[in-house]
């Protein structure tokens, strides 16, 4: 988990998620989707919500993770209008299948 609750160690944080979500298979089989999973747990006493992201480095790199966390932050702040337009995944697949020449990459 990227950030632990204040005053709580990693083991306690993990135990909290397990108690809220039950046993979650935290292994990722790269042969099948999804390579990114998110789990949300609410803490009734404080009204806080926690997000645990489980992903494989084949699907999410540092730049993608940073972008995703920035978008989550905007959503938390009620600033959805500042998010860029979404691109359907099928468009990424189509672009990958069509291929791009080396000159265009450069």
C-alpha cells in the first residue's frame, strides 16, 4: 500500500484491509486480466475511505501510477471537470496492432 494510516504500522494497515475485505488473492496471473485491481475499505469511526491498489509492473509503470494517483486526488477534491477526456481501451489496442514506424516514434 502506498500510504499507511497515520499512527498505524504496515502490519496493522494490512490487517485492517483484510478485516474489511476478507481474504483477497494478492497474486497476479499475467496471463489473464485484470493486471490492476483496486479495493476500497471504509472506516466507520472516522468516515475515511482507503484504497488499496494491486497491480503488476507490466501494466502500470511509475508514470502511469503517478497519473492515476493525481486523478484520484482530483476526484476526492470534487474536481472531476479538470480530468482529461477518457480514451477507450480498444483505441489503445487498435493503435498497438496497427504499429508505428521507428521514424514516428522518434
